[in-house]
C-alpha cells in the first residue's frame, strides 16, 4: 500500500509594508523545498488579485512523513517571516483531481 499524499491549503494575510520581502522569502523557500525534498511534490503560491497581501499556498506532499520532514528542514526553519504574517490558516483538503505537466 502506498502512502497517502498530504494536501493542504495555507491562507495567509501579510502586512502590506512587508509584502515584497515576504514574497522574496517565500520564493526562496519554495524553490529550495521543491529542489531538495523528494517528498515535496508541489508547492504553488498565489495572491488575490484585488488584495495582493492575501496569499494562498497549495502544498502537496508524498505522505504525512514527508510533510513532517519538510517542517524540520533548514530552509523552512530559517524563513524570517515573523512579524510579516498577520494571520495564517492551515486547511487540510482532499484532492478531487490534480494534474500538471512537467
């Protein structure tokens, strides 16, 4: 039996005055996670068009173990976003269908 993928949606509100710095840090962290972590299948970040300081991140991990390993990585832990994030909601979701071209 193969592990069950973990899919989460993160909903964040970023302090507007820190948005540019936050996006740079987020980009760095996502690039590192996808490149270095076998269990990170996909990380996608978007902002709401009419409210760009509201960020949504779709996270897909190969398993619960892969997700927990991600939370312990140096690139995740070093992310200096304290004081930038006004609110954060982590939502567990169930995929209906997910496809991507490589």
